């Protein structure tokens, strides 16, 4: 695996030389060694170079006909500026930490030019909050194996800035619905049913702001959408300082590939909005929904997510928490014995009730 020459960024404390990272509580960069805090505005100069950064052009023409090793794994090896240790990272990693000294590392070229995010929502909740959320998520679950809590151990808790494409658009939507109204009556001799059919048209103009679509192939789309909503009002202009001490990925799903999912979400929301105006009918079936965009825009942003990986009984479980709001999601294992005992008890109770009713009615 070849050694990469890409420059990396590490924020150093000017007081003691230690590496500093973003502190959630103070919303500043903080040195864990001397406790000195730094306002993010004072470190903006680090980011100015990203706007016009150029990639290296250092190719050598060679007639050497020896075979070269081609690494198609997408992984690269980098050198930590502090301890000289090797940092292995894939091509989408934008921020990580040195596995030897633990100091935060930021890959500048992966956050420059077109790869530079427009916005970032900083973490508001820390690792301790994520662990507490997992405990709360497990509490009160009757079908959760009892030993899961005691034997379960968290393999990894990591704060990750996940890349999202944000879509803005003004839309004109039209929908056609087939609806029915049913009336029943009786004249003493016959029972009557009258069903009236209606074709309903609805249209309206609406605006959509910052519709998020996951821009990372590593992250399951359904897991990321389960963490919504993120409050964009707390987003700020991107600065690399927010990444210090956290993991971050650059997008590996181009914006154009996310268009389809964004369109689906806009169309679904438009249908829900128009459908809410159809009232007073016994049944409503959508026949067609069409949406026309105007002024469509895209933005690139990083959103905060805590990922918790845990292993139990040979199986891996992944949980995620919105690093801004605290919303927590993740599937838990089921105790099959407790499952059948619980639902068997419900079935038995239902059988007893049915038998009692039968005795009252027929004896």
C-alpha cells in the first residue's frame, strides 16, 4: 500500500503544543492538556486556504517498465505529524484520529474546492449522552433478553459528521383523487346502499427548504432518515475547526444521484399536503400526482451523528443518535422464549374470555 503525500491538518495549542479539538459544551476549540479555549473565529485563517486550494501536480515521466502495485481498495496510508505513526484511511474519510497518539487529523484536500461543505450543524450532545440514550432505549423492553444488558458491551462509540445533500425548490403540485361517499337506509322491507363516486382535483404552490438526502454510501439511507429532523436553523457556515476530534466523511454519492430520492420526498410531501384538503369522503384513492419545480437549488452540508456498535451472542447491532436533537434509533434483539410466553399468555387469556362468553350465551 503506497504512502500518500496528501497534507493533513492538525490544530495545535499555541500555549502548550497539544492538539485541540472542538468542545461541545463551550462551543469552542479546547486544549485537553492546559484547558485553554479558543474562539472559532480566531482559527478562520486555517480555512481560508481551502477556498483556493490546488491539488498537487507532481507527476514524473518514467520509462521504467517494472510492474507497479495497484491498490484498488480505496485505502491510503498517511503520516501523523505528531508521532509519525501511519494512519490508514479510505478515500472518503475527511477527518479521523491517529490510532497511535489519538490526536485529531483533518485531510484538507477532501474539504477544498467543490468538496468543501457549505454548512455544518455542530454536535450539541456528547458521547456520554449517546451512551445514556442507549440505556434509555433498552429500558422497559419486555421482550429484550435480560442478559443483553449485562453481557452486552459497546464495541465502539464514534461521533461522525455525515455528508448530506440539501435540496431547495419551489413547486407547483397537482393531484387527482377518486373518492366515494356511501349512504345506507332501510324502509322496513329492504336495505339500501347508495355509493356516489367523485373525481377530485387539487393544486397548490409550496416551497421546500433543505430536504436532506444522505450522501454517503457507508450510511444506510433508512437509518439516516430515521434520525430526522435536523434543525437547520442551527447550521453555520462550514469551518474545519468543528471537525477536530470527530470523524467525518466526504460525499461519495454525487448530488445528481440523490435527485431521485429528493424528488420522491417532494412528491410524497406534496401528496400529503394536497390530500389533507380532501375531507368528508368515505374513501379516497390517489390517481395521479404531478410536481413541477422552479428555482431548484442544492447545498452540501455535514450533519452530526453518534454511531454505537455493540456485539451480543455473535451478532452485531448498530444504533444511531442525532447529535443535535438526541433522537435515538436502532433495532434490539428479541428473547424468543419471552416472545412466545408473552403472546401465548395473551392467546390463553383470550381463549378463557371466549369460553366464558360462550357459557353465558349458550348455557
